[in-house]
C-alpha cells in the first residue's frame, strides 16, 4: 500500500502516430534541416493516406497559412510539429485542407489536416512527413519507440519528463 502511495510515479508520456504509414529515423529524412535534428527530435513518416490526426491532447499553437504544417502544445508541455511532406510550403496550400485553427483544443485522434498525397507526389514533392518534439531539452529524454509500419494511434515517441 505504501508503495502505491509513495512509489515513483510514471514520468513518461507518449506521442502516437498522427498518420498511417511507415516510420523512419529522422536522420533518414531527405531534408538536412529535419535530418540534422535542428528543429527537434522525432521521426519521419511515409504516409499511406492523406489524413493527419492529433498525436497528443493539447492546443493548436501554429497552423501555417499554407496548411502543410501544424504545431501543438501538449498538455505535458511538449511542442509538437507535424510537417506534411518536404518543401510542400511551395504548394501554397494547394492539395491541403485544414480542420483546425490556432487556439483550438484537440484530443488524441482529432482530425487536423487532410491532403491529397497523390497530387502532391505528382507535383514532384516527397510526402515523407517529419513529426518532431521541438523542445526536447525540456525533457529527460525524447526517444522514438521503433521504426516500420505504423497505424494512427500507435506509440511512435516516448517522452520522459525531468
């Protein structure tokens, strides 16, 4: 009983996949800004479909006008960036539909953005989508769980609080 009352509480939280597809190491993403870890720690996801949902509960802090990227501040204080495709900012919002706005509260699984993966690929863009924790120094550790096939809701990153 005392262990239950005074034992070490769980200091970790998880970030689940916002996209069905395949996860790869961030270092394998074909963009030096993401691959270097300059923007944070995380994974790349090769999408199997054009739907992005919230990987954490929190608040939308940035919804790019071009709809290719969204940032969420999680309830645990993690700053999450989901960047759909590489250099897709150049599409100026074409082939993207946003379902959220800045200041909106979201729960895990809420629809954030839909995109036409085929049209984006036809336009010459890589749809590999980095999912990052942009403030990893605020945590003890931020570690991808494993790489390979992933479904929406599967844990992709384990975050351990300080």
